[in-house]
C-alpha cells in the first residue's frame, strides 16, 4: 500500500469561513484518499509557519493573501491550491467565493424588503470587499437605483478602532432613513450596529444591516442578531481538495485556473427582519409570503390574508418592488430549495415538498428557469459532497 500523501493546510482556524474550508477538505478525504495532514492553529493574516521551510510534503492548500506568501509557496516547488479571494490573479490554481454572486444575493434580499434607500459599507483594504461593493452598486444602477458607499464617502480611523466606528456613525447619520446597509462582512456589520447604537437609531426599523460569512456565534451575539449571507466555504474546501489531488497526480493541464463557488443563501435574523414599504397592504402581503410561501400558498391565499382585488395587488407590487406577488412567492421557494440542495442530502422529492412545490417535476421546471440548472446539477455543483 502506498503511503498517504502529505498535505499542508495553511488556513486560519480563527473564523467560521476558515473552519468551513477545513471541514470541506475533511469531507473530500472521507470520500477520496486519506491524506497525512499538517496544519497549525492560526488567525487570518498570520505569517507562514516556520516548519514549512523544511517540510517534505506533496501539496499545499493555502490562503495566498500577499506576494510574500506566494513567493514562499513558490519556493517549495509543490502543487498549491489558493483558497483566497484577496488577489486579482494567482499564479496557483484557485478556488474562491463568487463575490459578484454574494452582492447579487444581498441586493435581492434587501430589495425584497422594500427599501428605497440602500448603502454599502465596505473596507477598502480588501479586494473582495471592493468587488462586492462594485457589483452591489452595478446591479442597483442597472435598475436605476442609487447606492451610497461608505468607502468613498467617509474616511475611517485605524481598522477596528473607535474612530472608525465614529466615522461610520457620521456616514449613517447623513443617510436618508429608512435605509438598508449591506456590509462587506460580519465584522464590518458589527461596526455598523455599534454606530447605530451611538446614534440611537433603531435596527431594523430605521437601519437594516446585512453582513457576509454567517459566523453563527458572531451573528447571534450581535445586538440585534445579525442577518448574513452564507458563503459555501465548505464546498470551496471540498473543491480545493479535489483540485489538489489532481495536481499531485500530475494532471495540471486538465485543471481550470479558477473555480468560483456561489453563496448558499441569506440567513435572516432580526437585523433585517422588517418590511420597509410605506403601503401597509403590501407590507402585510410580503410578511404573509415570507411566512407561508413554502407551505404551498398561491396568490389567492395572499388575497384572502390581505383582502383587495388581484389587479390592485399586482399593481402595488410592481410599483414598489418591480415584480409580481407570484414572483415573490417563487423567489422564496427557490431560496429554500437552494438551501436544502446545498446543505442536505434529502431526496429531490423531499426538497420539492419542503420548499412548497407540488412535486419534483414542478420544482425542476421552476428551478431551471430561475437558475439555469436542474436541482441535481445545482446540488452537484454547490453541495458539500456527492449528491444524494
């Protein structure tokens, strides 16, 4: 029997995203080959471990966040898979989050709440933050909507400092209310929440806040609990492991240079749990749809809960949200189906039932129309491991 390949994992263990990358590698090993793993518990941005210089291994999965790290990994002459999104290009094969998809998901969530005013609170130090902000603004501009950007409008203090929070507070104070703020990651979203507390602004009634990473401990400790876009870091780790195995086998020519992994969903908590439309009828209809869409309701059920003519309801939805009540119901169901396909192994028929579709055939038609993929293909692409 051949000895197991020796693989170094240069990934932080200090946050949810890094730990999920590691879980993804573990998932792949359970289905593929068993590697001899070498890694050190560390935080994001930590220097490379001293043992790497003399380590005799077969491959590396790393967060290549700087030219210095890239140079050190290059000197090992080993196959490397980069799981960072911090550089415009990488000399190594890379698996990273689809930042444009993160921004689109955030915009869809906040627009679905009926907010007329939207803003982005980014961090200019990070490429992925700039990419998320650019796509968020681009998508809104395509619909004739404006987005105010903190990075361009206000200068903060030292990262994480009280001065930076006060700068965010000054920016928030000048924004028209109510406003929905998309923050580049959960840490930035926490700063926005602190700034709201300084100003005495109510969350989510005056300022709704959405982060990225869905670090459950961070989100649940926030006041109020923080809504967050859930990336599929576990899938990224799985893909990175599969990619490294190909490279270690000498299959470099068949390996694509970059794999982008889409986020799973928005996990809603109290910080965005509000409907920000002035029309009370539309607000009530949106709340009903959010609560009951996956129970198989239709527009007729909405009208029984919020009495008015169907024509009037359609007009109100299109004027305030840009789409029909039926479209709102479908979006809620598809979001639920995406979550089940990516994070569970339940049968497609069960996914259909739990997301409000009559059967798997109806789910397949609607899912393909919305995403361009069948449920089976979506699970194969975005699930943590092999599809059920």
